[in-house]
């Protein structure tokens, strides 16, 4: 494990989370292989793309070995304004410095749009980041902000409190979007990232190999013999590297299972080993197969899955006690919202001016 050298508990916690993030960046391609569930897209996403897509149904395009086109250039990216923005996860000070720079630096296209149209706000400002939380990243360090406090200020004052994993696709085969098995695996994976040695990234915090590995896997992760580049700068087959990581994760799953008194984390790990051994078991392969056999377009198939989930959730039995608890929570939440809105006397323009001034 990397030695954490902060002087205070807050500094040590922040350094530990940044070490976790560095390892997550190195290994998150594995999550895309195991859980990516967007191998196809609607034609509406295809403006100015450069990927080699094939039409498989009406208004539906796919890549044969893709795992998560949502995480490719077609989806969850800002290819222009944030292309040169590379936050450094070697230390918190540098990360915040770069984040603040992006939050005060104008971007020509956003300047052209302007902040108002017909007297109404259409964007907060014309900066690369209108607010720090706009940074597109697979994982982010987070700290709960106080009322009126900027995210960067909260991190600077009180350090990293938790991490936010953002690269996971919604599981189309789970009515709530993620299975308990996946959650257990993610717990073990994050603990693995936290306890593995985590060297600093070279080149001022830039991690080109990790970025390339991730990009390869989201577009062709199930391609037989696909090779990636490991931290030792060696070319290695995805299957070999994936099995090595999963084998090393046994210690983390064992810790969880010993604590909870079951073997469900070990079972979750075993299920992922099966996916590595047989790519047809991955969500992306299943979804692509089901989509093709259904004869439906991407939008039609997605709607059908959503309707199935809705029916399943509506018919899920709730005890009287659960119904009462949820109803009470909803009533309290609505009342709290009304109280907050009633106490808010500041105009949006005034709020934004104050908010911008505290960066």
C-alpha cells in the first residue's frame, strides 16, 4: 500500500482517496468490460462521429465488440471544451488549481451562445466549467458542500469525504438499474483500488495509457485477443490482465464476507470471472443479441425494457409498515421543500453573483 504522508487525519484521508482514484483510473476499463451495457445507439447520437458503426435496425447503430458507447466519444464526453482539461490526481492542491482555472476561463463557443436569451438565463457563464461538478470524469473526489458553498471550496476546506463513481451504465436487466451482485463487486473493487500500491501519474498527472485502455474497451472490449497497456508499459491481453486483477481481489471479497458473515462478495467475484472466460455473458453481448433478435429499434427495445421494469416495481409487494414509512418520508420532504422555498428571498441574479465571487 502507498504510504500516506499527510500531517492531519483530513490530509491522510484525502491522499488515500486520491490514491484510490489513481488506481481506479488505471483499472476502470475492467468495469466497462464487465458491466458496460450500451453497445448500440440511436441515430440521433451520430452527429460528426468517427466510429465505425454498422446499422443493425431502424435508427439503430452498433459496434460488434463495443461494451459502452455511452462512455465513448458518442456519449458521456465533452470532446472540445474539456479536451485539454486534465485534472491531476497526484495531489489535491494541483487538482483544485486546475479545476478553478477551468471555472474562470472562457470558452469561445460558450461566449458565442451568451448567458441570456429573451431575458432568460440559458447558461450560468461562458467558462470551460460553469461549475466544478460539470467536469466529465469516470470518478470524482467529493465533499458535501454547505449552503451556498462551491464544490472546490468544500474540498479545499475539509478535504475529500467520498468518491463518486460515474462510469457505470444502467443495467437494463435490473428494474432498479443495478443489481446487488454488481454493488458487492464494486465495493470490493474500490477497496482493491484503495489498498493496492498507487504510484503518482507521470507527465504532470496525465495518464495517457489508462485513457487509451479505457477508450479501447468501451468500443471493442469483447474483441478476441484485444491487448491493453499495463502500468509496466507492457502489452497484455485483456483476458489475462482481467483474470489477474480478479484473482488479486479475492482478499478484498474475503474481508467483506467475513465481516457480513456470508459468501456473497465471493460469489459476485466468481460471476465476473465467468464473464471474462465467456464474453457472451457480459451485459453488452446480451443486450446486442437481444436487440438483434427482437427486431426492434434501439428506442423501441429500451422502452420495452423500461415498461417491464415499471411493471415489476409496481407489483413488488410492500409491507404496511414500509408504505407508511415511505408515505411519511414523502410528506416530510415536500414540507421541507416548501419551507426552504418560503425562506428564499434572494433573486437568482443575486445568488449567482455571490456564488461566482467565492471561487
